[in-house]
C-alpha cells in the first residue's frame, strides 16, 4: 500500500508554550498570563498559545493516516529543541519530507521511521516535533494498510505483547492542585496529581513546609472521599528542582531527610518525587546528582521513588540515566524523543534494565498524539502513562482512558471471532 500524498494543516495544542527560564526567575501571574519579559530565545511572551501541525498521509486505497507534530510546554529548556511554530515548519515538511514519503510502501514502521529520522537539513536533524508527528502518521499508515491496530504493529515489529489490562494513568493538575485533585479522585486516577511545584517561595516553601502541608491535605482528601478502600493511588509530585534549590543539589543527606518525611506524611500511599534537583549545567551533572540521591534513599530503605525528567530528553539520555540508576523511574517525555519509535525503544530499554518506565509527554500535545502514545504503551507496557493533553484533568484522562478501552474491546472481539 503506497503513500501517494502528504497533507499538512496547522493546529492548536491542549495547553501553552511556557518560558521555563523566565518562570524560574520569578515571573508573576495575572490571571492566565505570566507577567514580564521572556528569557528564552524564540518566545514572544512568557506564555503563548501552543501550536501543532497535523500530518496526513493519503494511501492509494483512499485511507488517510495521521499524526500530530507537537512540542513540550517548556520548549527550549533543559537542552530541548527550540519553540515549534506551525507557520515556520509546514513549508519545511512540504519541501523536505513529502518527497521522501510519496511513493513509499506503508509496510514496515521501523524502516519508515528510521528513514525519516535520518533526514537532515543543512547538517541538522529534523525538529523533534516533526519527527514525533510524522512517525505517528507512519505508524497509523502501516496499521491501516495491514488491517491491524497500531499497538499490534508495534508488538509484531518489536517482539512484545499487547497488554490485556489497562496501563495506570497519571493525571496532572497544573496550578489548580486542589480543585483538580478532587477531579482525579472522582475519576479514580491511579497516579496523581503532578502538582506543579515549580517555585520555592510560593509552592514548596522556604523550608519545604508548603509541600508537606499539601501532601498531608491530599492524603486526607483521598481517604475522605474515595468510595472504595481498594483505591490506593500513587502520589507523584513534580518538584522542578526546587528541593535541590533549598537544600543543595548535591546535599544528599538533607534532601533525603526531607523526602523521607514527605514519604511518611503520604502514607498509606506510595510517593514519587519527580525532578528533586535541576542541575542546569550539564546532563552528566544531573545524572551524578540524581544517582547520588537515589543511592542515599535506597541505602536508608526509603520507599519514596525518584523520577528523572530534566536533561533526560533523548533515547541516548534515557539509556544513560537507566544505566547509572539515576532515579527509580525515568520519564520518557514523548515529544522530546522525536519519533515514537524512540519512545517504544526507550520503554523497552528501561524494562530491560529494571528501571521504571513512565511514558509521559506534555500537556502541550493534542488528542491525536495522545491516542497514538496509548497505542504504543499498550504494546510496551510502561509502569504508567500520562493523561494528556491539557491541565483540566477530565479531557486528557478521557482521551487516554477511552483509547485504551477501545483497544481492549476491539482485541477481545477479534479473539472471539478467531482473528
């Protein structure tokens, strides 16, 4: 089944592009806006509308496969590719990628994705967002051409088995960490709430007291409003390096003391801390610091799990973090890896190394990229998958949950029919 055309359309994402550097420097809020001047090249404002490009592949039998190019909320930070704007990149796709795809057979996803990833323009690889969206469309094209689900294509080509149970869903609250936590509890989210602890004074507390209070509130809220005692969600809180800011990024003892206390407060629920410190200098510095703190917690027998995020952007990065045991879990931030083929390989590598695989992403994606990510997750079976896009909880959870349930229902029906 040949690809006979490549069609692009501009789109919006489920959230915004935010200038992380400016926010860390203390940018204030005015409603939904951030106040002040941007600090990262390419930004016109500290917060601006997220943009996407839908890439549609017309197959010779008339079917249309599609994926969405999207980049993370904090583009241009932590070693990531720069801001992704549709007007700038649609002409590039039409000039450099379309000629490479038209006429190709949609029969082997791994080969098509590898060929696409190898394309360079003036000696540079394609923007991660482009590789992300085009690879989604290629996976969909192979699935449509062969009459399989996307997850079945992944399982067949990568030697794994499609899950017959749902993957735990992790929901993120944004700054509405109280109201949105209630939504998560009502929905029965298995992992919650992210909480966006990205500022010391207003969210962590100068001595960490604000986060301790929040963890206690969340624990009590779950216990008070869960409808079934078997509901035991994992608390997963992203601290954006703020713990390292107040205790020192290499002061493992002080950070571990604080994290142990958070873990005690969270009981009877398991606690995960994402991004305890952020070493802005290099990837190697981040690996060293996170590996040191992981070892300190393990030596104490503490059950709080650390999650790697910053400087862990590519498949190579993820392998290094896993190899050095820098964290108990690695966030595989899907748009940052480029093609979803890299996400697939990253999850499988983490599992091989005994490191938790969190197939994440960003609130700044689309419904389509979320659906394709679910298809990949159902084949590779990470520990958890992010509900996305957006920060409203209900919408992202619905998209991810419903896609998983469709996969399960379709595969059960096919088995009953002997297919």
